[in-house]
């Protein structure tokens, strides 16, 4: 049976809902839609944090260029290839190459790394390297990159401008960039932080509607976690909204957004994020998986780099360095009544609800 489409008012009501019994209906609905669309498989994406250099000065993020307390690193091609081989040997279908917005990542160097991963492993390659030029994105797509992740964070232009200062006077338009990524043939992912100061319930409802309008293939959402070496996390910068309008940065709110993302983009791949697990180390990942998510991202970044990729403090990353940990992860997934995903686990575009006849 066709479900009635979720309206903006419907989204807003769920965001404000506090009755646990009624919320149970949202969790059940999101879980049912997840099961009927993407099934019970939990896909594991191996996360490789290839560089923590960043030219940006985002008010919330520990990798911001003005954070001089953070030692910087950039992994070599050999180091990245070793991680990719690990991912393949663990049976993962995808690696996610993530970094700050790092001008030191040269277009051709990156293209070469992508070509090697595609030639030497069966892995799908997801890039998450920030805002890059159309030319870079085209070259990397031609080199074989399959997917690109770029969170738009907020569609509230005024809030975006405040938390994400323009570079060389030019304000970016990430929503436009996402459309461009799609037109280049990437599977396209986006998302946001839940509960960033200045985020209102109304604004968040708009953002979730936009997930649906963009027909995203992947949606990553996690709670905002204050970082003491950032203007927003240190209290040096305050963004005031009426307290009853401010979205809280809680596990519950983040779960609501995961569930609503599943309802507006039924076929999307949705991770249960590291940020969610950071706020609730015991239950976070499981809660996300039971409330709409179908992806986990074990961290393959070698030490000590992993500790230096400090977007926020005390990251609750999934550690799969030992065979025992890998077995534990498998046990946790099967205990939820789920299976381990096999293959690259891409978006099944043919089944897209909105696919236009041409
Ligand atoms: N808390 C939670 N998530 C954060 N990110 C950046 N800083 C924080 C923070 N303090 C998220 C952003 C970014 C992604 C790489 O990490 O959404 O897109």
C-alpha cells in the first residue's frame, strides 16, 4: 500500500513530539520502511580519514584551519592502499575516503589513488573531501569514484553563513554542488548535524523536506557535539534563538531525524553515525539501526592519525582492528535480527520512487 507522503507539518509535529508511546509509532514506521526498501542487510563502509588539513574556519568543527592546537597529517598513497586492502580483506564493499577541505590533495594524485583502488580491489569508492571544483569532481568521477558525500548542514542561509564563513569572499552553495555531483553521475549523499546552536525546529523541518526534494542516495545525520577549540564549542560565539525553538543536540532528536530521513527517502542508504555512538556509546549505533539506518562505518584509519581526525572530542568510532572486535560487531548486528551486507551496497536507482519517465 502507498503510504501518504509526509508533509512539512507532519515532519514538524514529529520533531516536537515528546510522548514516548507515540514516538514508538515513528520508530516502527521507519523500521518497516527500511525493511521493505533496503532490507535487513547492514552495509559496512570502511572509513579512511586521509587528511585532517582544512582550509575552512567552520565555527563548529575541530579541523578548522585556525585550530593550531591540532597536529596535521596527510596519508600517503601507500598508507591509503594498505587500508583499502584491509577493507577488502574484511569483506567490506566500500571505502569512504574522507578529509578536511585540503588544497594539498592534488587533483591528479587523488585520481591516481582512486584508479588504484578500483583496479586492485573490488571496492566501491565514496569520496568525502569537502567542496571542490567541478573539474576536480569530474576528474575523480572519471577515475572511477562512485559516490560523494557533502553535508549541507542547514538550508537556513543566514545560519549557514554564520557557522561556515566564506572563503575569499565567496559564499558556497552546497545544495547547488549536490545537484552538480548528481549530474556528474555520482551517487550523492548529504546530511546535517542535529542541534547545532541556532538550528530551529522549523529550519530542521525544511532541511528534512529538502532531503526528499534532492532524492538523496545517502543521508548522514548525527548530533552536534561541542568542540572546546572552536568558537561555538568554547562559548566565544553564541547564536541566540528562543529556547523553545532551539533543537536540542540529543540522541533522541538525532534518532527522530534518522527516522524522518528514512520516510522522506525510503531507498536511501543511511548510516548510524559515529556522532550518535559518541553520545551513547552502548546503545547509539543499535538505536540508529532500529530507527531507519542500514549502514555502519567502521574506522580503518591507522593510529595515530585516527586520534588526530578530531572533528569533535572523544569520537566513538567503530574499531575493527582486532579479529575479536570484528566478531563482536558481527554478533551485535545479528543480535538485532539483521544480516551483514555483501557487495558494494549501492543505491538501487531503478526502484527510485520519483524516477521521471523520459
Ligand atoms: N559535532 C558533530 N558533528 C560535526 N561535524 C563537524 N563538526 C562537528 C561537531 N562539532 C560533522 C559535520 C561535517 C562532518 C564531517 O562532521 O556535519 O560535515
